[in-house]
């Protein structure tokens, strides 16, 4: 795996449009159904049909990735635990040597779901919990109840501690206009046993949306920080494809509607798609500094790692790198904000 990671890093750093067939990490969308209407979420612009990924398609993807990828994120534009087969999907991935992670809003953390998480062998979980007070949280996470979700997370943590489970657990808050004043209180709130990482991250958005976040100015909504999209090629075009619930492959996590669809895993392997003509053309546009010609990339503020970070992280398994992400991103956020 290290040779593959180094190969991917080298092709990015050397600005080669053609890359190795398979990345170390892949995002897979179990569902694009969600029970909340968060003020910052790009789902507001979603035009795709709502549905769950079926188990047969997921098995096909897992078979394709086995022995090639290291980790899959079972998430995208929906609440993963709304897919009733989610635990079967986790088991299928684990059976093929693929480690798994999920980001959840924590609203459906029933005893059945909590037990399912531990029984299925999920490796990494993020609880997205934006705010340290009931007033702020419920203004941001429309449809969620602060007390209910907080109790759900603590129920999960109690069970984790009882079992001595090793699932890496992160509680995350996006630093934005509504939450900025509560960041330190948020850190104090979740500095409890069972939480392995507290993550403060910036709000990301793509160029398809002029004003990310319905409530607040554009500058505040993006976390008062813009990564310069014209500075260098986007790292994610070399490292992290996403597969929508219907099998559509897109180049990055910011593509809500599959506007930059590069293929479908129902028709060909991910390796073929990831190194295909459409993907190489996108990379070449970034290499040539033509990001502004791609609507999704034009004003995107996704964080871009430095060359030493890209190269250095290639020596570590993705799971190890991801354990460091909450600390690193939180340090960056405190420095910026």
C-alpha cells in the first residue's frame, strides 16, 4: 500500500494528469436521504433523486476495492444510519479488508443503532454537533434537538467505554458565524472519556453556490477564510473519489449533484474511471491553472495540503493519518479564526 500512496503523491506533486488506478481512500454514499435541514448544507441545491445504495451494488464496489484501497467513508450527502442496511455494508467492507468510517448527525442513535455500530466493526465515527448551546445548535441543525442528540452521543460513549471498544470517536463543530463564539465552550463540553478527538473545521463550499449558508454573510459563512483555488492543482482530484448512491463517480466531495460525473461503477471499475479520459482532462485543467473554467472549482475553498504534508502522509496508512486530522485541523482553525 505504501508504494501506491507514494505513487499517487508523486503524480500529484509532479503534476501528472495520469495517475495510479486506485486511491487509498474512497467515499461511498449509502444514502442521500437526510432528516435535517442544516443551514450550511449544499443539499439545499440537490436535484438528484433520493435513494439508498443497494447491497448488491455495494458488494460489487467492495469487491473492486479489495486489496487496492485502504479505507472507505460511508457518507456523502445524507445521514448514513437512515440506510437500513448500513451495518451489512460495514460488514461487507470489513470482510474485504477495508476499514470504514462514518460521519453522522447523531439523531438516530437508538440502542439498536449503537449496538449495530459495535457489532458491525465500524472503525471511525464522527458526530457532527455544531454548537455548545441549545439555542445555537438548533438554529444551525434545523430539525434536531440539542438535548436529544447530546444524550444520544453520550449513550454511545457509555456503551463504548463499557465494551472497551477501540472505535476512533470524533465530535466535530464547524467554525462559522453562528458557532464561532462557542468554540472554546464546545471543546470543554466534549472533552470527556471515550472521545478520541475534538475537531474544529472550516465550512467548505463549492463554486456552484454564491452564498454558502442561508443565514449569514458570504464571508462569515465560509469561516472567514478562503483557500486560493488558483494557487495549485486540487489535491483531491488525485486522492479521493466519491461514489454516489446510484453508482455515479464524482471527483470530489463538493459535487452535490454529480455535475462532474466521470463514470458509473455499474459500467466499469473504479480504477478505470479514476484514470479515464474525463478525469485526466479535469486534472490537466487544474495543472494548467484553468480551475476558473470549471463552475464547481471556480470559488471552491477546500483546504489544500502543502507538498511536504502530501509527501509525508504517504508514508502512513490512511487510518493513522485520519487519527491526526482532528488535532491538526483544530490547530489550523484556531490559528485562522
